[in-house]
C-alpha cells in the first residue's frame, strides 16, 4: 500500500463552495494545463464564442439547424465549420465516427416508427465552445456532442453551462492547448439571442453602459473588474501594513465636509408617488379648478360692478350678485379642500416635524475626512474606504455621483507626511497591478491603451512624485510657449484640468504633486500657512487621469479654524463637534482622499470612469 | 570604524509618516519595553490619567497650583501625590533634586527683581502622565518636569502631548515597567476640563453615545474599534483567500432588494430650508394673507348681497361693490404671486421633471445581493463590503439605520454551499480575533462580558454550526417546557428573537443555522423548494446576538421568479434587469448577507450596536 505510485497528474483544487473547478486553476498554469490531461473535471461558465462542427451528409439533404430533440431554444444560424489543420483531419474523423455511434438512440427511434414519415435526424455534430467563468482572461475549450446537448441551445454567446468531462489535449487548431471533452451536461442556461444585448460582437464600452448588469460578461469589463478587485485588496493591505486602523465613516451626515458641496439629501418623507411615470405622480399639484372658479368669481364681480356703474337693470344686478355669491361659496369650499390637501402634502413632505427620520437636513457624505479626524485624534492613523457622493450634474468622464474613495488621516503628522504616504500608496498599488494582474493588463492594453503598462512601470521606477508648489507651478506654466491655455493663469485661482494635465502629461511626464495652494481654492479646514495666503494642501496629478489624490494638513488651531468658518459664512453649528476636536487635546494631523475609481482608470488606460465602476450613477442615470 | 560595537538596545521603528514612535511597538513587546531602555524617542498621545508629584516646601507657604509661566489653561485641582514604594524614595529624592536645579531660571528672576514683591515661585513638580496613542490598550508612563511644561496644562485627562525623551526603567510603583523621562515638549493640546465630556471617569457607554467624536479616546471604545478594524481586515483576507472578487455595489438604487423595505429616498430637490430651526424653514408654506383677503372678499360679497336684498342704500351698495372689486383685485394679485411661489416650490421640490437628479425614485440600498448576482453570473464568486440602509424607526440594540454588511454571491452553488461558506467565514473571524486582538479582548471582557472569549473559543472548536430546518426547529421549540414564548409557534410565521435566542443560547449553546423557511417569511428572490411551500433560505443565529447571517440559494428559474414577483404584487419594472439574468445564461447561485456590526457585538460582548459603530445613525439621531 505504501508503495502506491504518485498519480501522473496533479490533483485539481475544487472550489470549496461548489463542485466545479475554477478555470483559472487550469488555464493560468505555466504548462497551460497540459499536466492535467486525463483528469475528470466539472467546470462551469458562459460561452464567449462557439462553432459547430458538422459531418456533411453526402447525398441526402438534412435540416439545416437544430437537432429536434427538445429544442425550445433559439435556432442557431451563425455557426460555421471550424478551420481545421490539415494534419488534424484524421483525429477529427475519429471523433465524428464516435459521435455517430453515440447518436444511435435517435437512429433507433427512426426504426421503431417506420409508418410515420419522419424527417431524417439532424447530422450529429460537435459544439465547440470557448467558455469563461470570469476567473481569468483565458477561455477553456469545451466540446459537447450534439447527443448530449442540442447545439442550438449551447452555441449562442452567453449560454451558461455546467459540464462534467475529461481534460484532453486539444484536437483543434488554435491557441488552446487543452480542452474538455464533455461526458455529462449538468446545466444549460440558455440565451435568447434576439434579445441578448451581448450577442453582437465587440460592443463599444459606451454602449455597454446601458446594460451594466450584463457587461461584466465581456472580456474587457471582466478584466477591468478583476484589476479593480486587485486594487481593492491591495488598498487594505497597504494600510494594514502601515499600522492604520480601518474606520467606517458615516454615509448619512449633517456635516458638509467642504462647505459648499452639491449634495444629495436623504429623507423618508418622499413617497413612492413623486416621479413622472410612477403611480400617483403629480396628484397633489391640482388647483386648476379652483383657479377657474376664482377667475369666474372675478369675472362676475366685474359684471356686478359694471351693472352697478351703468345702473341698467336692478333685476340683472340682483341676479349677478347672487351668482357672484354662489361662485364665491364654491371657491371657498374648493379652497378649503385644496388647503387640506396642501397641508397633508406638506405634512408628508417637509417642514412639519418630527415626521422625517432625522431632525435636521441630512445628506450623503462628500468626504470622510472630517469624521476620520475624530478617530485620528484618538487612535492615531486611520483610513476609511467607502462611497462618497456629489450631485454634480455636469457630464464628465472623471466624475460620477457615487464614487469610492480612500480617505486617510494621521495624527502627529504634517503636510510632507501625507505627501510621502500618497506617493508610497500610489507606487504600492501600481506595483501590485503589475505583479498580480499581468494577464488582465495584457488583455486590456491590447484593447485600450498600449501605454498603460509603461505608465505603471515608470511610476514604480521612482520613489516619489515631482513636487512643486502652487506658486512655482504657476510660474512654470506662465513660461510655457508651446501651448496656450484657455483659462488665464492668475495667482489665487485654481489650476484647471488643462494646466494640471500639461504638468503631468507634457512637462514632467510623471505624477506631480502641487502643494501649498491659495487658501481661496481649498476647503475651510486646510491649515493656514505662515504666509497667511496659502494653505497646507496638495494635489497629486497623474498622467492621463488628472488629480488622483487631494490631501492636506488640517487646521489644528481652534482660533484659526473658527475664524475661517466665520469668514466663509459657513453654517457654524454643523461644525461644533469638529471644532471640539481643537478645543480638547488638539494635535497636528494630515491626510488625503484618494479617488479609487480614477486609480482603476489610470491603471487600465480606459478613459471614462463609468466603464470601471460596477453600476455607475450620474445625472439622470440610475437604471437599476 | 568597522569595529564599532553593536548598540546595546534594539532600534525602534519610527512611524514612517511621522517622527513619533508608535506606542504599541514599545508596549506590546514581550519584555514590556525593557530592552529599549536608554533609547531616545519622540512619542505622542493623549493623557488617560495623571498625577503630580510635588516637593513640599517645609516652612514657607506657596501658591497651590499653576506655575505662573504662561499658564492660560485650566487650573489643576485634583492632582494628588503619587503613592511611592518606600524602597523607591531615594530615587525620587534624587529626581526632585534634579528638578530643583532645572527650575533655576525662575529662581534667578526672583533675584533680578528684588524691589517687587513677587510671590514665591510654585514648587517644582513632576507631572506623571499615563499616555495612550490609540495603538494598543497599554499606556506609557511619561514624566514631565514642571519647568518643561506647566502641570496645569498637561495633567488634565485628554490633553495631547508630543514629547522627546529617554526611555528609562520605571521609577514609580505600579504596573509600568518603563517610562519616558521627557527632555523636550514638542506640542501640548490642552483641554478645557470643565467642558470636556471625558473629564469624568468611566462614563457609561450609553452616555458616550452623545459624544461619538470623542468616545474613541476611551479605552473601551478604542479597544472595540481596534477589534472592529481587525475584523475588517480579516473579512477581506477571507474572501481573497477563497478566490472571491470584491465588487462595489451601488448605494443609490431604484431596486428594492426585499420588495417591502423601509427605505431612505435620495434627492437633490430638497433644499437647505426645510427643517425646524434651520434658516428659511417653512418659508414657502405661506398663503395666510391670501386666505385673509379671500375671506374678506367673501365677507364683502355677502355685504353686497345683503345690501341688495334689503334694497337699503344705493350709495352704500355702490361703495360695497367697489370695495368688493378692489378686494378681488388684490386677491387676484396675491394669488398670482402665491401661484408663482408655489410653482417654484414645486419646481424645487418634486413632480415636475427632469428637475431631480435621477428620473425615478432612488433609494439607499438595503442589500447588495441582487446587484452582486449580476457579477456572480459573469465573474463567479464575488463579495461586497459596504453600508446598507433601513429607515427603521423602532428603537433596537441590534439595528440602526446605517449598517455595514458583507454581501456575497457564488455562481454554480447551492444552499448548502452558502451555509458552508457562512460557517467557515464566521469561524475564520473568531479565530483571527483570538489570535490578533488578545490584549484588546482581555480588556474588553474585563469591562463588559467575561464570557466573550469563551464564546469565541467554543466557536472555533467546531467546524460548523448546528443545522436544523425551520420545520424541525418549530417542532423542537414546540416541545420546550422550561420556557413559555410570547409569540405563538405556528408553521408559516417567522421565528422571533425569543425563539432564535432560545435555540442558540439555551438549547444548543452554539451557533445554529435554521434553513428552508416558509416562502412567506423570506424575500421574493429566494429559490422555491420542490415542496412548493418552503424556500432555500438560511439564518445563522449566534448566541447573545441573534441572526448574524442570512443567506439563500436564489431563484434561477425565470418563470418561477417572474411568477413570484407578480404574486407578491411587486412593482415589476424595477426587477426587469434582475429577470434578465435569468433570461440569458441563468445559473444556480447562492450567497448571504453578513451583519458586520453584529459580529463586532458578538466578539466584544457589548450589547448595543450603537456602541460598536463609529458614528451610529438611528431614528432622530444624526448628530454630526
């Protein structure tokens, strides 16, 4: 027993919570899976592309498609013969011979019912599927005989299959080294090709946005999302490595982090019936009939006056006055009803308290930094990875309404510390993508932007960004002669995208940190520098994407911060808790906000952030 | 030069983004820091407790507190002499002698101004501070001579200090092995003890909720938050280890995951002026003066009618009619103005489109599972860690409006797989807390619930929960004689907290998974079992906390799901995209939602979820 030989093939890791083998564990092996040949596997996934191989019936015509066996799925129209290497023909012939045998039940049925004119059974065929389970870029070639599953059911792009079969050396021409010869079909999830939006090949990314629930089935979006997930894990790893604690900042808040943000308000007082096309919409607008009545009352009042003025007919006057009175009564009744309605509507809506869930206007957070300070000023170094919201209606490739952000804050640290941390974090992420997502990166750059990988490599070749103060940046940009900027360069105004991208893309060709901005262009909480004009802020601008990280040393001096809040006319009461942190045990601290979604954009070379966010939300768009 | 001796003490790791040493790296060493004696360190933190050691002035009376040197901080009233080990007295004497010397500048000032009657300078003293930087439970003892910093400034609890000094063996009685003898004070963040809410010792947790921005400065909340952060990292590690991808599901959504949830609506149409006590509140309610005018118009119309009826005075009638007309004109003008206002208010508010940010009613997500399915049905195994929202007004120790949840979904998997994964995940988390958060756990159980650690140990001693079907659970509970339940046990109704906690706390005394519930008590998307009455759902109930994980195999059959949506009368159009996943390439899949905040509750033994969430949001409460 102890001399039992080691099996010739390595065991496959089954997925722990499924009976299938994850394709990545087969396809990402250095040997392309060759070492696994002979193993029986259950694999599942979705058909990315397919072909059908049919044996021609030399003399007799046969139905062109479908095999007639329980085929309720769509007819398969576009299948074509696979291209076969001449040298492989004998192997394929033997396969077809085998298929002919396995198709015998249908043949014997023909024999059992000789009296009925039955159309000849369709030719046996092999469905050759390229299957992806989303775990990696590569697809596994899967061969299913038509006797096991009707080709018309399994061939359409997007079909889901779960099959049991043997891993064999690939019998067909192509990149595939191995394939699965299916012995048992465990599940088929069919596709209605007419309606399936991904039936067409290579939809452009902007068209895919209209089916955000399907687009991760495309190879490009799948790769992007795997890279995104890798960046996600690496984010947590970086902060854990550096002794940070993770803190979940609140999403619903009364505190406006920047003082003037465009925010989403949160309430339970809206109800289901307030949008066009939804039941009950516009029910309480009303008032038209009251208006009509009142107009009539005015008209009648005019008639009374006219009758009076002309002193024409006392009978007519009396009638007119009676009429006016009736109209006024009606108006009064209607008005009372309207008022009641309107009051109820106000009650359901706003102003009357304590009806709403929260007693004060509550918004979705635009940044977690202020709340993080509370934890930095007690636990030291903290970060928070979560969604942040801005109700920005301007269409933009870099901003949507809901974006995931890494906010971090460090006690006992200054501007330079936050800048160093930003550099390290950025480099750490770039390195991790190159190391852990190489197959996905290779695919994405082929489709998108060839320069992406080089940009990543260039980042990790240095230890920090180019650093330049706002004032220096302004001087440098003023001297630029090879480009004219649309926005005038003037000290005290924000540098715009064109300026920043010139610095990162044209001038330094690498990430640039611009620091010490005029206080006017940064939020109230950024620490005032000794010059009284600038604040301890920084923006890290990266090529192609623009500002990726915005950070600052925040004002720790109570008096300075308090004066700044008053100076800007911000509603002070919402910041009382924030000022408290300076009243008691204040400390120097700095931090930054890192736009995670833009990092995915930078990494992948895609150009629109809506293509790298699973379900993007922007003005007018929240489809699911 | 090459023969330079190796320093006797180990080098300390400076924090990379600060010039301070993290206290954990000193205090969590096995030798308690003894091996570091002699090292010069910069350390920062907040004073947890303090004492002042004063040398008595034998004959002459001296001012009791303050040193008069730039002391604008609060007076220090409660300081007492430290208890000194008799054996340590000689050492303390030498310290005091040294302090006398270092206080000489003040003494020499006395000599320079002999003509003025100057009160004797305060006695030199040592401020003995227990300082925490939030990195660990233990505090570092810090000794600051009064010549370096006024005791009144550094002694109050909550004071922030950044100091430079030498690590020495502790000179005082107590648990401390080492201490820092300060040579330079770099920063003091004072506290106004009168106003600082944490000046009082040991505030109960429910009182601390009113100062959520300060409470991480208490040892208990700090420990809880470090454990929470540990669970956070471990969550990501578990899913990464098992090949899951992280997917950020949308927060703002039109899809109601459960069909009937109490939700928060999101809008940009509210404005700042809609809550009591906020500027501009109730401005547009108005209408009162128009009402008055209209009442007057009716009154005047009545007068006209009366005059007409009595035929008394034509002059009077004419005047009355003129008056009526004027009043009606005024009413018309006011009304026009009101209408304009009202239209604007409607415009700012609702109904008229496309004014709001999103065209359809949009809510904060109650669960990420439906959106995750889209990614599971393309990428395989996915999870999402994020905030979920329920506008539940009922006060509860287990639920608040905003809770962080781990949703996960696996393609090609069934109910049993999701249950196995839930077991493994739960055990993995319990293990990690015992391994990585032992000091914090020791502290927390001392303060809170001594049984917590044993509960964790009992979990990791088994490989899975007790599993029992809903029907079996009902039978078992019906046989219970030692407890009478308030809610009647009836097949088809949900088991309540008392039933579930009886199962987990009394009967099995370990986590229990109840599965296969009647379809009536679970959401529409849970897969219908073959019996037609139950669905493939499960709840993992853990002792003390209740339901921690809810999961299910979701309905993959289009017809069954579609019928279920109709049967429940759910607004179908919002689920079209979700049905799409069954129309094209459907697959069996299962997953669960894990209440992260309740896991922190289970781990720490605390009883109210508001004490383990950084900034909890509940009905009427969103203070910052």
